[in-house]
């Protein structure tokens, strides 16, 4: 196993976990009504989602060999889609 491959796997997992935590904290701020937290985390969500897309755009989902990484990818996708739905709802309301 190449050392770069190991570092890449760790980076991919760290970015996915960070995106999940940021989205969860965003929703906690939304529930509590803390607007400053929501606006700052909104920017972080977009940055981390773009970073994840840049890393995972090279791979097909079935090519990811780690099952935990697959679960993190699916969880991040679901949380990001919930975030997009929430932003769309807030735009029209």
C-alpha cells in the first residue's frame, strides 16, 4: 500500500466527517434560532461539499472499497440534500 493512498483515504474520511458535523451543527443553530451560526456554517457547508465533490468525482461509488467510507458518503449526501431542501424552503418562504 502506498503512503499517499493511505493519506488520501484519511483525508477523504476526515472531510466527510467534517461535513456531517458541520451540517448537524447548522441544524442545531437553525432549531435554536442562532442566525450568526447558521450563516457562517452555511458557507462552510458549501466549501466542504465542493471539496468532497472534487475528491470523490474521480471515483465511482461501487469502486470505494471501505464500507464505512460508503456509509459516510451516503450520510453526507443525505445531509447535504436536506440542507439544499432547507435552503430552497427558506428562499421561497
